[in-house]
C-alpha cells in the first residue's frame, strides 16, 4: 500500500543537508547551494539584523562576547586617548612594619 503522504514516510527520505556551519557566526545556517548564511548574511559585508527581532539582536549585539578590542577602547576613552606620554613617578609609601606593632 504505497500512499502519497506528506508525513512519516516522507521524513525517512530526508538525508541531505541544506545548511552547514557558517564561517562568520558559527551557526549551522550557511546554505550550501545559495552560498549565503541565513543567520548573519555572510558573505555580505553587513551583518543581517532586523528590528522585528529584538531578542535576536540582543543575543548577538556588542557585549555578548569577549570584546577584546572594545574593552581597550573604553579604557583609553576614560583617559582621553592619550598617547606617547610617560606616567609621573610614584612616591614610595612607607608600609607599616608588622614588627613595630604593639603586642601584649
């Protein structure tokens, strides 16, 4: 009894992968035939984002990763992006010696 169904019998035939891992975002969203990522839009120069998906933007926006460049920029901003200067010599602070403390 060969029925033409859209369900169970059809699902057994699915063994080809349409999407593989994306080089830019790392998700399994890179379409092999179209050669584009459905998640980040690679190889487009601009990252794929939409305002109708607020959660998606929140998951991948700035501050969700290591921020190895931006954390340096924030520090330099606080100091006014100074360059080529040397710090003022620090004064030596006399630390209280433990032997001079009064003991009973």
